[in-house]
C-alpha cells in the first residue's frame, strides 16, 4: 500500500505540475520568460525620404513600361524575332509540302492493301453498306471507343471546373443559378417557343434517323448525336431549365453515358475476343441494306449517339450557367 504524501510535498512534484499543465490550470512556463512591451515602430525622416526615392526610382525604371528604354528594346527585338520565326515556319512548311507525293498518284503510301481491304471486303466482313461506318465501328472500333471515352472524360473535367457549388446559406448551385435565370436566357419568348415547338420534334426524329441509318448511308452516331444535342440546346433556350430538367438532368447524362460506354465496351470486347481467337461470332451480319443488319454496328452507333448528344448539351449548360 502506497504511503500518503503531504500536500505541500505533492505540489512540488513533477506529476502534480504535469497534471496542472494537462488540466490547463497552470502554465509551467508562465512568468518565467522575460517579457518587454514592444515599442511602436517609427521610421526616421532620413530613412523615410530614402525609401520614397527608391520606390520612385523603381516605378520609373522598371514598372514604367512606356518610358522604360529596356522595355522598348525588348519590344522591338520581340517583333523582329516574331516575324523571323513566322517566315522560318512558313518556309519549312512550304518545303515539306513541296516534297509530298503528287495527289492521286497510285504509288502513294495511302494507296495500300488496307484501303483496298476496306473497299473490296468491307460489305462482306462488316455487313454495313456505308464503308466509312464499317471502318470506324468495326475495323477501327477500338479507336472509336477511345474517342467516346475522351468525350466523357472531357465532360467530367468541365463539370469539375465550372460547376457552381453551394453557398454559405446552404443553397445549391442550381438554386443559385435559377435566381439569375433571366440573365442567361429569354423567358416567355413567344416566337422562340413557337419555333421550338415546331422544330424540336423533327430535329430529334431526324437525329434518331441518322443514328439508326448510319450503317446504310451517310450518318452515324457522331453526326446523329450532334443533331439531337442541338435539339436539346434549342429546347433549353426556348423553355428554360425547369422544363428541360423534367426529362434530362445531370443524373440522366451520367447514367446514360455510363450505360452507353459500358455497352460499347462489352460489345467490342466480345468482337475482339472472337476475332483474336478465330472464333466465329454468334451475332449474324444480316442482309446488307436492311435496318437490322451489320452485326453490332447498329448498337454501337446508338451508344456513340447517346454519348455525343449528352456531351454537347452538358458542355453548353456548364459553359453558360455552371449547373444543370
């Protein structure tokens, strides 16, 4: 059993001082450091005049760009070297162009077996009447998948940089943007709304037609998605965010883009696996010229169109208001 220590002896122990310091009742370093009141700094007149002269000299010789002789020399040299660099660059480009092979020559590097394969065997191997679509979404589908992901990543970057966050009062970015809605778009414009009611449905239908017929003729997911994105922007300008967000919001874009990219990746992964292992694909190419033909190209066109349409609309919204 421990022996009871007297109070006077306990107050002089290290454990008691440590307990006081932890409890905040007493600072062990208080009253142990010599403290002197700081004197008010006052600059003497001679030092003040000298400092003013130095500031004046600094402004005249460095920050006075118009009357600074060094800046005048730099500007002249900059202009001269800019002209010389432009002349050098133009000369190099002209020399490079002069050494290019003549246009249309059969021995040009572009006229190789790859282009011949696209033209001669494209319809048989892809089932697409449109050779360009067959090339982009079949022979070079991996590149197209990368391009679609670039669009999605670019949109995510714009969302991060331009999105309006909530303020100190707890209002969301969208609520703040809706207060200034009249600054960003016309309201109750009868002419614009009437034109939008007439044009938006045909624009959407035409965009869907371009996407679905991309393997049969000119068109495809990129061009059809751009048309649908233009229709969304026209509808937004005519009726505002409140009505547009009834069917297209930020969540809608994220979900549709993710589903489209995932579907594209899964579909082409199946094609890559079967092609690399020389396995016959179970997806039929169909009858060339029919709407349900060309294997997976129709599905891939739809996926690309969804990503492009959402990306166009999102770019417009974020650059204009910073929020959906």
